[in-house]
C-alpha cells in the first residue's frame, strides 16, 4: 500500500488536476468545432495521454527508490504535456478565436508562433532542471557552429516562408508554375508550400527553393480579375483569305456562350505563320477558371470547327506525300442517293412544305446546306436580317426574346424535326427572336434563292404557305401576349392578306 501511495503522490501534484482538465477540455472543444482538423487534435490528445502515462510510470520508478531516473522521466513527461497543451492552444487561437473576429493569419504564422512557444517551454523546463543553457552555448563556439550549420536548411525554409507571405509573392488560391509543375497553392507552412495539381497530386516545395528559383503566378495582373490567356491553334488552306477566317471565327466566339471564357478582353483570331503550304492561325481567349483548361480548350476548338464549316472554310493539314485510294463514282453515287432520300424525308416532315410534290421536294433537297452549331452558339439573333430557314436534324435549341431592358425571356425549345426562320426566308422580315444551341446542333439550311425557282413555277404555293405562316405567327403572339381564342382568330384574319402580298412581292410573283 505504501508503494502505491508513494507512486501516486509523486505523479499527482498540485498542478496535475488543472493541466489534465484543461487539456481534456481543449481537446473535446477542438474536436467538436474543427471538423477538418480532428485527426490532428486526436493525435495531440493521444500524445498528451502518453505523457501522463509516462509521468505515472515515473512515480512507480520513484517508489522503487530510483530517484534520478524518476526525476528525468517526470521532467520529460512535463515537457511533452506542455508541448501538447501549447499545440492545442495554438489551434484554439489561430483556427477559432482569430477567425471569429475576422482575422485570418496565414498558416505559417501559426507554425512559427507554436514553434517559438515550444522552444521557450523547453528552455524554461531545462532551466528549472538546473541547466544554464546560456553559459553552455556562450562557452562553446563549436556547439554554436554545429547547431547553426545543421539548421541552415530549416532556417532558410522558415525565412523563405516569411518572405513569401510578407511581400505577397504568392497567396493561397494562386495558380503557379514551378519548373514543369502547374497547380493551385493550398497552404504555405513554416517549412514548405503545398501545391495541388489538376491530376489530384499534392506537390511539396521547400520555401527556400521558391526563394532561390523563378516561378510563375498564373492569371494574376495588377487591378484585373484572375484570368489566363490560352491559345487554340488550327490550320487553313492558303486559298482562303485571312479576313474571311478571322471574321468567321471571331463572330462566332464573341456571340457564343462558352463556360469559363471571359468576354473581356474579347477573344481574337490572328494569323501566326505561313509554312508548309498552310496558314497557321491561333484563336486566343482568356480562361477564367484555371482548373478546367483542357475542357475549355476543347469547347473552344469545337466552336472554331463548326464556325469554319458553316462558312465553307475547310481545315488543312501540312503538305505531305500521301498515297490513297479514291472511292469510285458508283460508290459516290450510292452515297449521294442515300443522302438525297434522307433530305427528302426530312422535308416531308416540315409543315411548310406539306403541299409540295415529290419532284419539288427532290429539287429542294439538292439545295439544302448542312450546318453545325456547337453548344452555346447563337444560331439566329433577334433583329438580324437573314433570308434562310433552318431545319434541325439533331440536337436541341432554345428560342428566346431579348426585351429592351436586356432581360432574356424563353419562348420555346426546338428539337429534331422543328424548323425556324421561315418568316425571314419567305418575307425578308428581321428575326423576331433569337435562337441559341442548348446542345451541339445539326441543321439543314435553305436559302431564299433555292426556294425561289419553285415559287416561280407554282405561284399558287404562296397562298398555301401563307396560311402556315399566319398560323405560326398567331401561335407566337398568343404565347407572348396571352391572347384568347377570339382575339387570335381576328389577328389571323387581318394578317393573312397583308402577309400574302408581302410574300408575293418578296419573290416577285
């Protein structure tokens, strides 16, 4: 009994209850509020409890009359317990208290203050143990030199981290390029800076390395939003003038709604070089989210491709000696016939051409032009004058109105088999609404010139088509103005004759 009483008395001193209750209270408080740092708090608590176990073991050693060993173990337990309490106090101050009063110091500040507190606590305890460290270091130049030499990398990292923070060379959230590594800065600590790459890798750079070497901060410019210029390259034949290429690409990209592409500065297309039989162009745009560079490049490339295809500008490849086998005329004839049948089938499902004969439809099918639009392309803009009609063969598009105050009001969604632009083709009237591609869209486009021959050969077709135009206009007005059935009939009656005269005059009938 005397043995255990001696051991407990040596272990359980006056300050033991306060230290134990403080550490346990701090740890449970931090575990509750710091959900992202629970692992660190739990590890610190385990370390503290291990130190308490060591203190109890020192009591057992003392009861066995090994006083010197017991004193050494007890002092080590006190130093370790103090380190654990300092660590918890640092988490409380820098992760909870300071953020609650809208102060968010960098992580390196917390690390340095905690390390200084560790050193101060160790020096205080060693002083209480009877060691005069000042006189030892002052009288031993060799020890001073060894310590300074061994800690030069550590001191370089600490000073480097402080310098990076003080002059704002990099900040948490910046995208940086160091050598061949590109990533986002997620933390700046006393020893290193952590950078997360797009490949879900975390690269640890010693702060001293960043101080000694050059690195790039991507997308940062004084007084401007964070955005990075990207280059999309493509080749075009020398038969097409640069003016045609630049106009076709820039008009499409400037009007398109592409995620993560800045409107200002506006994207621009430039001729970069002429070599190996092709003209090499670059579409330069500004990326607003550096995390999605490749997907955004891909979207921009698709817009460039579809805009060039609609303009009849083929992409080109560098001149090479290539041997190939050309398909014979019979095969080409079969492909052409199959495509013509598909186009006639598509036209038969268009209400506007319901009264036309098979011969007229075949003639019209030969004049259709294939057109692709990438997601986000403006296919037709409200107020624009364009004498052609679109028939959707794949994809989805949205019809919307732009009010004078800039509001965008959705009117209808068009899918496969739907058509639009008939008023522009039949009367020359400006577009009454805008149409944007919700997905990649494939269309057939029919120009007024292609339809004029059929109208001249059969003038009576104008009357039949006018009925359909009046009905579609009445449907649109009914949606926009909430017209009742009686008002809708009156509107149709008053518009029919006027619209018929407009159609005849536009086609010279």
